[in-house]
């Protein structure tokens, strides 16, 4: 979640860059996504048979100016005593966030790069920080220039905040409106007690052959940065998806459309819940 970013600002981890900060950020170079195709040349013909195309997220390349407020030697000693200490740490803090130690050794682990665009819309871009180079400090330097790369997990941007729909067991379908301009992944939280829950979200049906005990929550998530079926005790229940349930990477909501949602289950109580959460998705940064 962002720290109430203003237009033009970026955030990675707890670090905010851009207008009003010690980090000046040039508009990034937005690399094209790669297309993985399965095209085939038809033998003895001049015709191409197109296969299935998939997209691979591209790279964002940033040029960042880290301000160096440390006084030069000939200036009078009238500046704050901690100025040198604060200034010397700025580059190291940025490098620490870019190394992404918290996710770099996790299989499938990703980190959010958050941006408030010039329209005032805050979006998350998921991926991995990669290359990071910087200029050395000189006797008269007033900033350090950083060139940094961020490899995207997918080709979309996602809303910084989640939209939540709370469903009533056994009730008629209720319509909720989505936003954005691209199909959005979503997640479902099932709070026990309940048995054999079936959740319908638009044209997606999620059916679990599972008894969920009281006090236990099962999450079914199609978000690409945490695609999983796991409960609050850390147990994986992916093999309990049955019926017409699609593969997790196919569970998506249409953009800017009303979506009907409903939930049924047995052995429920007043503590049983079903929550559907999603982040509106956008094609562009």
C-alpha cells in the first residue's frame, strides 16, 4: 500500500522517490513486453500458421538523481550537525530496497513498485528489481546518478487498493462493478465453519471439496504475485479445487463491467464468511 503518493512520485518498499523527496526520478524507459509465440511455417507453402501467443513482462529502466547535501570542505560550519550522516545514507537506502532481499530467493517472489501517475491514479507494478549502477561521490558532487532496472512480472498495472465484496450464503447473486481498462485477477477468502463452498464470480466458478473449520480462513488467489490455494495454517489445498473451477491463472474479472457474485455452502454459522477482493487492472502505466 502506498504512502499517499502525490502525482509523479514512485515508491518501492518504504522508500518514496520523485517530487518533494531527495530522489529525483526521470520518466522511465518503458520496455516492450516480449511475445512468446508458437508460430509454424506450413510445409511447402508460403503461409504461416499462427499458434498461441503469450506475453512476457518487459523492463522499466530508471534514471534517478540522489541528492548529495553533504557540505563541501570550504563551506562554513553552520549547517545541521546530522546533515552529512543523513546525506550519506540516501544512496544506500535506495540500493537496499533495489536488492529486494526479502523476495530475491523466493521462487515466484515479487515486489511492488508503486506509482502515482499524472492523472492522480496510484498503481502497482509487480516484478523484481535487477541491475543497479551509480556514480561515485566526488569532492564537489551535489547528487549521485543511478541507473536501475525493474523487470515486470506481467504486462499490467494494478490498483493500489483492493475492492471488497462481502457475500451472503445462499442469497441471490449480487452485482458489483469493476473498473480499470484490463481484465483483473482476484482472490476469495472463505472463513469457516463451512463445507463444500461454491463461489460464483462472473463466469468463474470456484468449488472446493473441503470442510473449513471454525476460525480457519482459506484463500483462493489468482493474483500472479501470490497465486495459491492456502489456509491460515499454511496448508496448501490446491488439489481440493473441483468441478468447473478454472486454472488459477484463468480466474479473471472483466474490466469496467457489472459482475454477478454468489456463494453457497453447508454447515455454516454466523461466523462463516465469503469475501471477494480484486484490484482494478490497467494496460498502461
